[in-house]
């Protein structure tokens, strides 16, 4: 396989061009009239008043994170296949937009692998797309930690749950279970609000989305709705491990259009009803720097139309399938747990998922991730890990066995 290098110089030039706006220069221009006669009662040579300094341009907050890896495959079909891969590069731009308002844009730099239209040279290159792009307005600012806070966002938004769980699980090793299993996209266009409760007791996030996700435009008239309720009941505990303990409940109510929404020759008519695309789940976790623990249960319901043609000979039949998943993981640093002053930043990570695509059958697959992490500094880490995906009685996924050297850096 030929490796294709990303032009690092181009990306940094692009970033520099975005974060170094030109400054305005104020200049005093004297009046274009004849000078008045000098008043001998006042000191001669009085200087004209200086012009007020021009307001400083709004500050741009620029940050980013890069995920990379080297991988060696051990499955029979790809034995000894290996490659270096830049998995993702997220570039974050944050800018104030007036009182209580701000803008965030996060670009996703990734390698396109589609060979659509036989334009292999183009579709296999590195591309940039928007992951988040929204306006935020803080419509309720708490006077203290004992008050409520609230904000609204419109644009390309966070999914109500995935981004939240990624603050527990080390995303640079793999996506979280509901993302990996395709329950929904991590970002979508829509409108959302976040309400934070007093005394660090929790928060409520609710949103309405287009539905297809940030990698697609809107494809039908239906909208999806999502909400997450998080409680952090021990936020003021004397035990630091328990302060970040969180319990979540979330729900996602979605809908997609029928394949026969516009009808067609030979069909019995158009179908305006939506097909259900619903999910719900619960989560509990701790995210202390020395110890991360998380556990998920999630369920999905999807309606489909199978191979029916919506004709008298092959009438439309709606099928209903329900799937579920379990996921549990930990990432802990034994030397720091034993001694918070330890200079040994070794971490151990273990995760196991069990995913059943359809509860009406016995088919399922397991995901196992295990490895060691090492913090090079506060912003850069590496990991040696093994990841396995094992299907049993299902063709929903392919079997994989991959050995990784992962690296992540934030700036």
C-alpha cells in the first residue's frame, strides 16, 4: 500500500493565516483649516490632543489535537499488513461574537478513502471538513456557583452524549461504544441548549438535529431529538476520586423517510410515514486523572423496509429490529494512585464491549482493547495497545486483530 503524506507545512500555514489577523493602525490627522492666532496668555507650543487608541481586535483562541498511530494486523485476511496513519487532526477556533455570544469552528482533517467516480487520486487524498461550527449565546449567567447557568447553540453541534463520554474514555485509542457501533453521529446540524444546575449537581443537554450527521446534508423532512440528563451528586465530596462521579440517562428519538416517499411506476402510492430510528441508554463513570472508570448500556430500535418494492406483487412491509450493547472500561495509573507525587506516568487501559445488532437472534460481537499508556508530558501521550473485534454468529462486522502504537498531542 502506497503511503500518502499530509502536507504539514500547508496546514500550519493555513492555521497561521487564520490566527494572526492584521492589526489596525490609528493615525492622527490635523484639521485642514488655517491655524488661529496665538493667545499670548497661554503657553506657546501646546500639542493637539492625541487620538484615542483603536480598539484591539477580538482575541482568537486557537487549539487542536492530533491522533496518529502505527498499526500491524494479525487477522488471517490481512496478516502482516501494516501502516502509519494520521487518524485525525482537529483544529479548534474560538472567537467572541459580542456580549454573551461566541463562535466555535472545529475542522476535521482526515484521509478520504472513497474511490467514488473512479477518481482515485482525488478521493484518496487528505481533506478538511467541519466537525463543529456553531454560534453560542449564554442567555443565563450564574452569579455564583449556587446559581443556574444556561446557553443555546445553533449550527453544527455536539451529539448530546458522545462528546460527554469522550471526556471519560481516551478517545485517541478508539471511539466510544455507541459511536463505534453506529448508533448515531457524534455531530449534526441543529439547535441545542445546555442548562447547568447549581452547586455542581449536574446538567441537562437537549437538542433537535437534522438526523443524517455532520458527514451528510439533510436528506428528508424529518428531524431527530435528543436529550441527556447528568447528575454529579458528589461534586463537593472530600474524596477527589468521587467529585467527578457522574450518572447519565439519555434518549434519542429519530425518524427517516421511506424509500418510497415519492412513489414511482408500478407502486401502490407514495409513503409519507417515517421509519423509527430510536436509541436510549444509561452511563456511569469517574474521570480522576489517576483513575477513569466507565460503564454503558444502550439500546437501539430501527425500522426498515427490507426488499419489498411497494407494488401489489411485493407490498411494503416494515420490519422492526432492536439491538443493544454493553461497554465497560478503565484507565488507571498505578504509580500515581500509590503516590500522587510519583514521576512515573504509566497507565493501564482495558475495555470490553458486547454488541448485539438484533436481539431477536443470537448473533453478537465482542470488542476488546488492552494496553499501556505513557504520558510524555501534560499534552502528549503514547500507547502500546491491542484491539480485537470478534463476531459470533453475525456478519455485521468483520473480525479484526490489530496491534497499535498510538500517539496523541494537543496544543
